[in-house]
C-alpha cells in the first residue's frame, strides 16, 4: 500500500538504481573468496545439451564395456567349439576315402581345412614339410578391425598338434592354432554399425533437443526483456502466458507485479499531487491566519506604540494614567499574539508529542478544541495507553483525532465529539491500538467525496499496516453523525512501553 502523502517516497529513485554488472559481481565473489564454477556464465540451453552429451558418453562407455565382455566370452566359446570339431573331422575324412594314400589323405585334409573358421590348420607331412595344395591365405589375412580392438577381444592363442594316422602309420601332422579374427571381424562390424546408428540417433536427439529447448526457454528471454522494461520504468510491460504451466505461472506473477508497480506509481503520483495541494492549502491557511489574526494585532501594537511616543513627546507633565493604559493594551495584544503563535506551532507540529505521555497530549488536544469551540463538548477516553508507541504511530494517532475533530466541527456542525483510544493484546501477543472518533453532526452526505484530510488519514493508517473505516453513527441518541474507526498494529520493539497514568479530566480554560 502507498505511504501517506507526507512521508511517501518517490518510486523513481528506487527503480532507477543501476543494475549490478554480472562481471563485477563475479569479480567481487572471487575477491571475497567465493569460488565460481567455470560454467557459471554459460547459457541454460548449453548446460542442458552438455549434460545430455555427458550422459551419452557415459552410456557409450558402458555399452562398449558390455560389448567387449560379451564378445570376449563369445570368441572363447567359438574357439573351444572349433577346436573340438577338428579331430573328428580328420577321422571322418580318412574313413571317407576308399583307397587312402598318404598324399591323397593330406591333400584332402588340406582342402577341407581351408573352409574352417576360428582355427587355422596347417597340414605337415611325415618329414614336417607343409602341404601347400590349398588356396593362398593372403586374402584371408586382410582385416578391417583395428589392432586395439583385436587386442581388447582376442583371447590367449592356443596351438595343438594332431597326428594323422592311416593304417597304424603316422603319415603327417595337423598343426591346429586358434584364429579368432573371423569372430572379431563380425563383432567389429556389429559394433561399427551400432556406433554409427547411435551417432545418427544422438545427433537427431541433440538437434531436436536444441530446437525444443529454444522454444521452451524463449519465454525466459521475453521475461528478461520485460524485467528490462520494468527497470526502465515502463510498467506497461505484459507477458503472454506460454504453453508451459510452470512458465505460465511465472508470466502471470510478472504481470501482477507489473500491474502492482503501475498502480503504486499512479498512487504515488496522486499522493505527490495531494501533497503539493495540501502544502499549498496549508500555506494559504497560514497566510490567511497571519493576515486576519496577526495583522490586526501588529497594527494595534503599532498604534499603541505611536500613542506612547506622542505621550512621551508632549510638553508638560506626562499623563501617567494614559501611559499605563497604553502599556496594558500592548501587554494584552502581546498575550493574544502568543496564544495565536502557540496554536499555529502546535498545529504544524505538536510540541509535547514524544516528551509527555501520549494520553496527556491527546487530552491537551481536546482541551484546546474545547477552548476554541466552546459551543461543542469534547470527551476523551485514553486510559491504559503506554507512554508512547514511537514517533510515527503517536503522530498518526494525534493527527487522526485532530483531523476527525476538525471535520466534525467544521463540516458536520457537531455539538458533541467523543474520542477513544484503547490498547488490546490478543492471545498471540500482538498489540493493536483501536481508535474511534464519534460525533452527532450531520453525518456523511450522499455522494460525499473524500477530501485531502480523510485521504491523508487513510494513507497514514494503511502505510502502518492498519485499517481505516468511515461510517455513520448515532451519538447521544441524536441525529446520525459520523464515526471514524482506526486500528493500528504496534511493533513489539517500540520505545516507551510503560503505561502512563490516567489523564486528568480536561478542564476548559
């Protein structure tokens, strides 16, 4: 809520404060010992994409580890199975020949063993020479799997010599060695295809994620632009609610804040205009009082002083009686000027407020009203109040009673005004002041417009977190008058918490 006109600060200096530079803030944090992470200045989209890339890298490493372990196990199983099939194959080949001769047996075995996978069989004759009737193995040695991949998967090599026996005579030897390159080639092809497919899929996911994050984070950019407009005092900024529910809530809150700032700025402008108007009105009233009250007194003082001067300058004996009469007139006029001066100063600033108990100040205020308006009866009930509740609260209570009593006499023509102030403490320990000013005047006229006095009271009370209510009431069973009801919360850390003694009944002078 806006502050009262007399104390309302302008929003412009507060909103015009320069925004701190992020680089200077980072430098200050480093100078103060706070270590900033290296990614602190990165955009949110970049961070999310890098997180996804890190997850992909971890998933790729785990997948590679699984593939390597699975491939090693599979290769070992294949090698064992291939070794187990070589010896029965040699026996079956020899039995299938009708007239086995050493050369035909070795030739047939060499041809048949060329088609084996995962093992390499070298046929040697009885003298240890290699039988080279089979096709060249140059093409079979051309591999595509890199050496590092082969070293990761290839098991320990195994070699076994199987004698070739025909009719009880050893005609040669089959040198059997494991050869996992065929299986490794298959695994490499599978891994390469899987890696290529994963790369294409991840690139597609990253592209889709980049586009999606751009659309999702675009409202944040509009929010930043809106905040920049607010910083430049453009309170007409408005954000359209995005599709995202969370960002829609932020946009709604932003629009409410912008609307509240706009209303606060408008209210601040109204209060400033009211303040200027109130100041001009107060100056006009003071000028009128100086002219109507002090002017005749000063003229009378001047006339009496001139009369005294003439009496003193007249020849002969001085008429002491007339001189004493003029001195008495001057003293009477000076006393009247002192009363007017005291009333004027007390209206501008109550001189006893903060120096004497609040209840005494309020009683003196009503006593002064009684003196200036003897046709109206003023009653006050201020028992049980603390000595003071702080300068702002005390001045607010004083001004509210002063303004309400003035309105009751000036605008309502009241003949009886009653003011009450009571302190109450609830079960939670919160203290509240309850203030009411009732009169039996003409009441609130239909279509009544709130003037500067009432609006000033309302702004003062609401600035302190209180409530202001204006209504009609019947005092002394008379015509419907006006009642002003005000509640003010009290800060528990206020100064002056002792309770003042009950004030004496006001005695009109």
